[in-house]
C-alpha cells in the first residue's frame, strides 16, 4: 500500500471567495495562479487566515522578485506598482517553477510541510489529535461544550489539521509540552508563538493578488545580510539547540519565527489526521517586529521591551484602533502603525482609494488560555490617512481620544457612585474601600457605552463641526441613568450622587476650549 500523501500545493485545503461570489477550495499553487480571480480568503478560523496570509505574502515576494535586498526603496516601490498596474496577475510559468522546486507534501517522510519528522524519535509520547485542534478538550480538561474526549479522539480532516497547525506555529501556547530529547537534553518548555494574543491588520485590495502585493513589507538596510529562507526552502532541518538563523526579510520574518514543532500522524489514506506530536522548536528568542501589528511604545522601558504589540481583545471594537492606522507618527509617537502600512501611499491611486483593512484577532493570555478569535473588516479608510487628509486623520484621532477618555471616566464615576450609595462612610468618616471586583453598574455601563459610542463616532466623522467630548458624554450620561434607574427608588441618596456623577461626565477638562456645537 502506498504511503500516505497530501500535496498542499495541489490538494484543495484553502477556502477562497471568488470575485463572482462563489466559494471554492484550492491548493497553494492554484491560489497563486488564480489570485487575480480571488476576492479574499475564506478560512473559518481567523488566526489560521492570519498565518496563511503571511505565508502567501512571502511566496508572492518570491514570485515577483520583490525580495531582493539590494533593491533601493524607490526601485522596490516602482516595481511593485508595475506589477499592480501592468501585469495584474502572477506569471503562471514562474508560479509552477517556484512550486516545483520544493516539497509540499504534508506527510513526506523526510521534509513534511511545516513539520519536523524527527519528533517521532525525539518525543516520548504523542500529544493527541485533541491537543492539535483548538477548541477540543484534551487531557483532564472538562468537555463543557464539546463531544470530544481523549478516551475516544476523533480524527480530523487533513485540511482542517493544516489550519490548526498554522495556528500553533503563530499563536502557540507557552509552558509545558511533550518532552523532546535532543543530544541527551530532555526539554518540555516552549515559548509563546510570535503572534500570541495579538491583533493582525492586513491591507485588503480588490483581489487577493492586490492584497498580497499591498501587504509586502518594505526592504530596509538594517536586515541581517544572510540568506533568507522560508521553512520549506531551508536546505536542512534546523538544530533545535543551536541559535536559530537571524530573522531575515521577508521569508523568515513572515514564516520562520515559530517556536513550536509539529508532526502530523495521518490515516492510511492521508485524508485524515489521527494523532500528532506537539512540542518546542527552539529555546531562543526571535526578536523581530511583525509588519502587520500595531505597536504601543513606552519610552520608559528598556529598548528591547519598548515596543509591545497591541493585544487582541474581543470586547474592544475595531474602530477604537483606527487612529493608530491612520496617523503616520514620528520618533516620539506612543503608537506605531503596522510596518506594512508605511508604503501604502506608493500604491496606484485607484487601489489606494478602495483599500480596506482585514483584521484577525485571537484573544488569549500570554501563556495557555485561549478565549476567542474574531475577524473584522473596515470600509475604505486610506483616503483618511494623515498623508492624504491630515485634518480628517486628526479629527478621527480626536474622536477616538475623547471616546476613550469618556469611557474611562464613566467607569470611574460609576464605581465611585456605587461605593458611595451602597457603602456609606464608616463611623470614623473614612470613605469605604473600593470593591475588589467591578461593580454591577460599571460592568453594565461599559457594555452599554461602547456600542453607543461607535454610533456617535461614525456620526462625528460625517459632522466634524460637532463637539466630540460633549457627544460622547451625552451618551455616557444616558447609559449611567439607564443602568442605575432602579437605585433611585431603592436608596434615598442615589439621586444626588448620580446627579454629581452625571455632572462630572459633562464637565469639560480644565483649560479646554469647547468646539462650537
């Protein structure tokens, strides 16, 4: 019987949405051949889509020779514009020549795609298919919302196993994994994946072809002068105990920073995965700023910790990050837009005008807890950038700042009102202690405020003559009254305390000049 095989460049494991509205499943090779016919990826798992976009972007750089580190910035931008305006698609002969060079078989005995075959010998035990698949309970964890158990693990279709493998490479957990023994050293600790708990922003063109070229990170003179390889291009499997190769542009930057090693165990026909090895890939830090992340800057921290990726938060609406995308920033900025966005003004004008942003987030803690993943899509926002419309960009930043300021103030005054009304001053006259948990008023006020604030935000963009702070404060006062209405009849001091809280929300900051209404 033939050995199991699953050629990822040919097998249909990538769902895509075509320009004609139909959805198809394609292999890697056909995705690149038909990128000009594809509107967007349609993977149902946002973190897998974020990882696959980086993989496809690296391949796009190879196919267009936009990975030449000797190319000057102006040459690089001009060549990219030429591909977008004149060619409009990847050259078929170049696509076939590239894919014919490398091994794409997910179950190849020596170089399985994005896997390490040595785990079959170096690991003492398999992790189990439930550990591979995000969302399934594994080990001693209770199966609250799933029928899967470790006593009867169900195989997963190979295409889905590949999606989850991508998530482990980019968003994998830190902590204890299967013991891996290399040169007599038994190690089970793994570091978190390079995108763990982050929010990923991708320029979205009218076709996948435009998306991949628009998202190419620009060349820079400070990248290490070393051969740049994606994992499937590496001439040899890496030594897990040795220092990894330096992060080079663009291949290793986009695809070569995984801290986890995976080996899928297939069913005899290769159509399902029945088990898997999961463990650490390297113990070294791979320092590099991902080009699709917003970075918050804290000048007070050491230089290696100064730039921190903005964390994914499923409770935080996307519009609250728009200002970080639109403002160009400078060396003193506290927020830096994704590096891939810094060259978007070099794109053809007709593409810039329709450029949207696809957002993929995975709300996790820094180690092992996975909360939820989500995706979002902006309208065409690039005409509003600081480079194109500085007044609009500044107005968006003002609206975002005022929304955050009033949101924070609403939490503060609702906690203070709750404490004052429900816990009168002690006999010594001291104010009551703040509750350890958020009061019910604060929780409900926060949940009600932000959806209303989003409506106000978009309305303010259409009416830039309004007073942004006053608009958000009006909604915050309405929210506070809604969530505290029962207290007015239950506590004799509630009306006065809540009136003071509302007045504090409406009060302009000291020294401010109100915009005319």
